[in-house]
C-alpha cells in the first residue's frame, strides 16, 4: 500500500525512490512486524487470560510441563496480524504471489483457529477430528496448487529443481499438483509437531524465514538468478517482503514465547506458519531446499511417524516420547538446552540451504 502511495512521488521528491527497492521495504516490514508485536502482544495476552483461553497440558506429557497448564494460547493471532499488516503496507499488492501466500496462510490460520476454539473454548477433547483437519488443509493446498499449476505466466509450473545440481530439473507433469499439496500440508503439520516447548518452533520459523528471504530474492532477481544459475521466476522477488514480515513477526512473538513462555501460539499460529513456508517453497520451486532449511521440522515429523509406525507394527516405541524434543526432555535435558541446541542445528541447516545457491 505504501509502495503504491509513496513511490509515485519519486518524480517530485527523489527520496521516495527508495520505495522501489525490495530490500528497503523488506527491512521496514521486519521493523513494522516487531513494533506491532510489541504493541498488541501484552494486550492480547491479558485478554486471552481474561477469556480463559489457556493451554491444556497432556496427562501423558513430560512432568515439567504441568506448570504450563492454563498459560494463554492462540497467540498465533498476534503472529498473523504482525505478518499481514506489514506485508500489505510494504509489498506491491498488485503482485499475485503476495495474495496467494497470504491467502494460504490465512486459511490455514482459520483452520487452526477453529481447532483451538473447539479444544480450548468449547472444551472439546480433541478439537477438529484428524480427518477433518487434514481434509480442510488438503482442500486449501489443492486450490493453491491448481492455481499455480495452471498459471500461464509460470514457465516452470510443473518443474522440481534439485539442490546442488544446476541442470537437474524434473518435470513432474500433472503429478506436481499432489506433490505441491503434500509439501504445503506437510510443512504446516511439521511446524505444528515442533511447537511443543517454549520458543522452539517460532525460533526455527524465524531462521527458515531469513533463509527463504535470500532464496526468494535471488529467484526474483534476473541478474542474480542468471549468475547463480537458479530458476528465474519473475514477480517472486516481492515475496521477500512477506519473508521479512514473517521473520519480524517470529522475533516479536519469541519475545513473549521465550522460556518461560507467557503465551503459546496454538494451532492458529503453527498451522498458518508452516503453510506460509510451504507455499513459498512451491511458488519459488524450492521445495527440496525447504526440507534442508527446515530440517528440524522434518526430523520432528519423522520422529512421530517412526514412533507411531513402530508401536503399531512391533508394539515397541523407538523414542521415550515423540516428537523427538520430548525424547530429550525425558532423557534429562533442560528445556532451554533443547531449544538452543535445536536452534543451532536449524541455523546450520539454513546456511547449508543457502550454500546450494552457489554449489551447483
């Protein structure tokens, strides 16, 4: 919005020319998201407490989590506001990719909100049933995937790029549609699985957002894409502003979610954040790189699959508890140690994902 209001004035006042630069608008999207978080965070936490929107702790969970019972949840509302407002303020809102990623994030957030509302407010034990939740997620991801697949302006609508191999492009044809659905739904639930201890998921989302900002900017910049021999996707560079808002919102929420947490994001936050990252990956053809940059999310998800599969097939558990961060808790690791060590691994994986831009 500000881009459209202020950039045209550059012909009169040369200083307004800075609004044409994506990097400038991304930096201010980060700052705007932080300011919004700090302004509405305390108020929202108080309101959630007054409304009795408190976290319900599992009886079979780690004993150290008993003290978290009743902590305000559904703080993902704060995250969504801190993403949407800066993106709409600083991005080119005529860019179709901005609306695709915002739409996907919003609908997944609505699904998470409904699930949280049923569990926390209506006291329904399990909220939305697993099949309904997955069904709604898959339907949303399918709409996004179909739109991108049939986008006449995208010459790579069915292409999967492979990290480290500059000429290895796989044309998945129509199979790209279910593949894209899997990426978006998988990313959404992967963040949800990881959101189990204070600050872990939101810190990793911030790291992934920073890595994605670089990847998206390069993909949308003709000269950089040509030099680094990556797919050039016109218009996708504007998504860097969304990544900046996502990173700022993550940092702002982490201020309140750091151990010991004052608020939890709930499904409204985790499902929407994961969907945002997954949709970014599908738009920019960085699906495989997302699995590297978000490697901790992948590990957490695999730990759940392995645990459930092993118990059903062999009657034995591989981990003390899944997702794997709970395994380390039950092994005696302090919560803060798990969080920081997982963040360190997340940063290493993010740097590895960025190295794929040059190692091709």
